[in-house]
C-alpha cells in the first residue's frame, strides 16, 4: 500500500510577485509555514515545486531524477547564463562540457589567479592612498574583471576595462530584475557575446594568437561528444561563464568587508591566525550572507519521495540560502560564527552557497575553489595589509534584491597600506 501524501500547496495567483518581494526568504518562509521541506506553488506561469534542506539537496542533485535542460527561465538565459551554456546540459553532454571547465581548475592555475588578484590589491591600494574615499565594491569588480581576463587569456585593452566590467556586472546585477536594469542586462550580454564570438573566430582562423594553456584557446578548440568543435556562439557563452562569475565574486568580497566591520572579534582571529582562520571566516561569509537564492531543475521522470509525487518535467527549485540557514543543519543559523566550520563535515549537500552535489559529475559550481582563493586574498588584505576607516553609511542589505549588497557598497576612507 502506498504512503502517498498530498504536497502542501500555495494556491495564490500572485506567487511570482511574492517571490520577487520576498526574494531569498520566499522558500524558507513557506517551508516554515507548512513545516515541510517540500511544497507546490505557481512559478513563472507554471506549477512548480520548492525544496529545502540537506535531504532535499541530495534528491535535487540526483541526476537520475532531475535534469537541467529547460529549467533555467528565459530571463536568466538572456542575462545570467547565456543560451547553450553548461548550466542547461545533462548526461554525457554535461560531463563533456563540465570537464572543459574543470580542466582550468588545476592547482597551478588556481595559484596563478590568486597571484594575479594579489597584484591587483597591491596596485589598486597604492592608488587608493591618494583618494579620500573609495567604494570597495566598484573597485573590486574592476580588480576581478582584470584578473579574469588575464587568467583566461582574453585580450583586454586598459581603456576597455571599465566598459567590460560594466557589461559583466550588468549580467548578474540585473538578471532578476523586471525593471530597466533587466533590459540593460540583456543588452550587455548580447554585446559581450557578439564581441566574444568574433574573437573565437579570429583565434580559430589564426588572426589572433591565443596561449594554448589558457581558456580562450582551450574553449575555442574543445570538441563535443560528437568530436565536433563547439559553435563560436557557445564558446562565447562559456567564456563569459568564466568572466562573469569571477567578476561576481565582488558581491562576496563586499560582504567580507562588511563582516570584518560588523564582527571585529572574528576579524581579530583572522589577523592573529593563518589560512585556517581565513578559511573559516570566508566560509561563514558564504553561508551567512545572501548570494544566489535557489537553483532550478526539472523532474526527469515520475517518482515518489517521502510520499510526495514528482511528475515528469515539473519545474523544481532548491533553496540555497534557506539550506545554508536551516536550523536542523546549523546551530544558531542567524549568528555569524566562523568557528562552526571547525566541526563541519564537508558535506556537499548541507552547505551549498554556489550549488551542491559533486564537482565532476554534478552541477556544483566549477569555480567554487577559485572563489575561496579570491576571498582568502580579500580578507587577508582587509585585515592584515590595509588600514582604513569606515565612514557613516547605509550598511543594510535587502533580502529581496538579487543579488543583495550593502546599500552603500562599503565605502572606505583614508585607506593606507601597511608596510
């Protein structure tokens, strides 16, 4: 006899509006309302299922039960991810494309981008000494974009840095907006893809020299499961799927600076410690502060889980923020406490700020190691290499802005380098 249960349902006609209004808290609020890790709702004009928690994450990243094809809404494909990118692939196609990304995440390659980013902190901070005040978020975006171009081998003229930084920023800053920012995001992606596609064609024809060890060359000559080169348009999308996320680490960097300011006692542990203390601090930044609200997939085939029926092709969202704040997984989840990572087991399903599951066969972000390296450099400079004051400003952040950021983007005044 079946243990079939009726799934809790949100029956309102305004769920899309509520999703935008509540942002990162939408799934968590309803999970608490129904005391359930799963509920049904209306999303983007269709029935959808929302999940939260470790067991739900283990389910969501089961490639036998869920697929990514057709899951990302068009507004995200036109802005955040691009069309034809790795995020929307499954099976052998996904493994082939994911391997292309993972090949860039070697120890030497990660050490290189860490070194590039350190050089930017040195160079930019010298410039800041001549300024009364800086907006850290804006500065770090440029530092990261510049580092990303060097690391991938994509040519960048100095005079084009701000333009490229703005375009890459538009892709993630306006992706979830239904305002003019969204249309600016779409325009920026289209422009960037056109330029990148033209570059790929020049690399293939020999008109532009590309370092064979870098992503520009590796992606341009990568072959799919049929042994064919990827189309220039897809290569352009995937190159932007390196440049954009690296630039987007600026969101975490800004929250890292906020955490240093708001939790001086924890920042003191970093100052007096080493890499372990840095690692715990930035992991707590990634757990505590909002980054990406949820991941999307579709049900691959009918199945039952905990008595609930999941029908083929149903849109399903996994709550990333809510899982990282789940009271069954984290003691005092609303307290900033880096030392909680002293006893963390390292599970790929309870701590999922950039997605969960395994790196090689699953959909966990290939750039997570890179993010950690970048943030270790960030907190090290903020705590050990710079002196500055934090002027009065609005340091609040909204839970319905995606991505969320401190309102003032962390203004720093009287920045001085320590010898």
